[in-house]
């Protein structure tokens, strides 16, 4: 086996050739990871949290390998980023080739064709057959900020509505759009003005309210508390991410969209976590057949390189003045090369269908857990974006303590797992689409064992 020497260990190289197995040779985290964590505490701001302090030296397929030689099952994909897998062959080849040509010019100074090709590809892939434009940035939060700028420029209005349980980023404006206080907002205000919040459709916690009825509830609040004449945009995640993988009831999104179209309000779909095959469609908006005015994308767009985009109706996207959109690094040529190779991989390797198949496996396994354990109030999600919500079965109150115990026990057994939810009581499953069924099932059953023992 090819190996790479590091200052702390000898480990296998990453990529798809990495052995696809869970292998524990130390306790988690191991001594070398613990030593690095001690260095992190001395060198890195304490404001940077760590979910699981295993320090990675290789990754590929469905596993991560740490400095201690442990091979862990990856059910997080770097928060839905490495959908095509770590070091996917097409991505590695494309970025390597671009690296040998040039690394940066700034598209706004001396442009290059790969930026245009990414924009053309996004215009083709996103819902709707209308004329579109795209603009590239670096992060999801940056995409959201610019979508709001574009909407305000187009409508000449200022107010923006986000929803209960929403997560849109960590910049000042996007913190204002985000609902959850800890850890995202606490102590960081004041936030940008003219940001308002409306009730979300949350079937488990709103009595299974019909989607259209739930939308009319939100619309009434927007009309009475803000006024359509003041509202530039509504922004919503078609499936909420950090808020708990909440899937709104059928009809909620279309009803909102219809109202927005009738009132010159830009409908922005934040598809940063749901986009690029994750839910069993290329974009989650497709599940209800909606065509947003603007779509924000990031995470799964470029195989792990930093890139984001806003794509939408040409008349809206062309509203800002020349020079009003852009940035030094937005659409960096390395990231553009990675994006083109990543999207080619989604399409050539049929990863939309693979995500749907992963979803069926997870639904079956997690559904069996729920049938046997009343603490699982709901299994929800779509495709390779699934979650379980844990509660006290006597009261239906969120059980964050149980959730934390299950995640910690799963980590100790060598499975990367993430929590989420406004109440801290949701476990989310975001495996790379390159994971095997056997490895996926093994990881899920380790979660089940942890739940049974917690």
C-alpha cells in the first residue's frame, strides 16, 4: 500500500482506493489526536468548536483515517460537502491540471472561461427553463448575503423574511436570518435591520398542519407585521438543515411561492445543504415542483473546495449595477475546475439515483429503530439527507441529553455523526454518496446500538 510520511504517523493515502472499513486501533480520540487537540487549544481561537477531535490524514469513499491509524465511517460528509467522496478522481485530476496553469487572477480583473462554464452549468441544472444568470462566491453565507442584495436591488424594497428554525450563515446579515441563538448568534449583535421571521411548517410540532394552511398562517403574519409593499424577499431552505432537517408539509412551499409572485417578492431557495443530488433530486425544490426566483448553492458544489453561487431569473440577477457583485476570490479557478469535475461526477456516476437508494436504506433501518423505540418521535428527510428526532416519549419534549449521549457513544465506536435542531435533539445522517451499502448499514447499526444502550 502506498503510504505518506508525516511528522506523527505513517498512514495510507486518501481517495477512493482507501480501504473501506471501520478499524479502531486506539480509543477515540487516540493519543496523537489528543496531542494535536492540545496544540489547537494553544493556537486556535476557542470560538472554533470541534465536533469530534480526531485529526484526519486521509479520506475517501465512506471513511476518514486519523493520525492514530483509526479508520472511521463518515456519516457527515464534512456537513454535506463531499457528496462525490473525498479526493474524487475527476476532481483531483481537474484541480491538478488547473494548478499547473494558474491559481488566481480575480475574475473581475482578468477573467477565464471556467467561471463562465460553471455559470452555464448552474443555469442548466437549476429548476426552470427560463433565462438565467449566475454569480460565484466563496461560502454559503456569502451567497445568501448577495441573494438578498440582488433581491433588494431588483424590488427597490428592503425587508427580508426568514423562518423559524432557519440557518443561513455566520456573517452579520446571515446571523440575523438564522433562528438559533447558541452557538451562532449569542453575543454577536446587533444584527442587520429589516430582517423578520415567520412560522415554519414543522409537522411533528404543529399538529401536522396542512402545508397550504401553514403557509397562509405565515403569509398573514407577513402581510400584517411587515406589508408586502415593504418586502424584498422571502428566503427558505426547502428542507431545513441546522434547524433539524425539517421537511415542510406538502403545499407549504408552492403556496408561499404563489404569494411571492403575486406581490413582487423574490423567492430565494437556500439549497446550500440540500443541493447537488443530496435529497434524491439534483435540488430539493424539485420534490414539490417549485421554481425559485433565486437559488443559493455551496457545500456539495465543488467536492470540498470553497465555492458558492447565486443562480436565478435573468431580470433579477441583472438588476445590480456593474461592479456591484463580485469579490477577490469568488469563482477562483481551482474551485471552478473542481466544480465542473464534481458536477460531471454527479451526472456521469448517476449520484442522484444513488442518493435516492441511500435514502431507502436509511429509511428502512431508521424506521425499524423507530418502530422499536418510542424515544424516536420521527424519522424524516429525503434521499441521503435523513434525521431522527429524539424526545421524552411521555411528554414529546425534546431530549437533547439523550441525543448527546447517543452521538458520543457512536463517536467512541468510530462513526462520524452530527447533531442538529433548534432544541439539540436531532441526529442527522449525511453520508457521502460514494459510501457502500455495507459500510452505511454498519454505521447505522452502531448508532442503533448506541441508542439502545443510552
